[in-house]
């Protein structure tokens, strides 16, 4: 919600996309009216300084900790979609194991750290899918 350094432009992509989702829910028809959103914010209630009306929205604070993001998303999906998922701790462990395995695999193929950190989403998703298939319990 704020620039990290002086002179940095504040990006408005996510607020714009959230506004579109609210518009779909308010003015749309059929499935659009049943849209649900989980809003993640680093600090609790900070959003109220910038956006006054998000009533009826699920807003969760993560305190800039990725494990808290995983827990918030996992729990929200469980509540909204009756998702029968592993614990947030297990999801976090699996994610970190994937990241380590993916790093090792790409390093063995000659990729640099920079290249691994900037893999195209499609390539990363393909690696994740293969990893999940190979590591199902």
C-alpha cells in the first residue's frame, strides 16, 4: 500500500484487480455474483487507512511471513471450497522441498542462480507438476 523508498511509484495493479472483482460481484450475473476474495495484508487493519469499505471481505494479516500466507490461503480455501488439504506446515515443508529439489535439478543442468530465480512461470509450473506427481504419498 505504500512505496518502499522515496520517489518510488506506488503500483496500483492489485487494487485495480480487486476493484474489478468487487464490480463483478456487485453488478455481475450468475457465477460472478458468488465470487469470493481473500485479501492479504502485511499488517492488520492497515488497509482501513486507504480503503474504507471492504465489509464482507476476508482480510488476513501475514506480517510479511510466507508461512502465515500459506496458512491464511490454506484455511480460506478449506472454509470457502471445503478443500481437504494438508496442514499449512506440511504445505510449507513440501514447498521448500520442491524449491530445493528444483534448484538442485537446474544447477545440475548448468543454470545460474539468477536464471533459476527468473524461470518462466510455465517452466516452473511444469517442474512443480512433475515434482508433485513424483512425490505423492
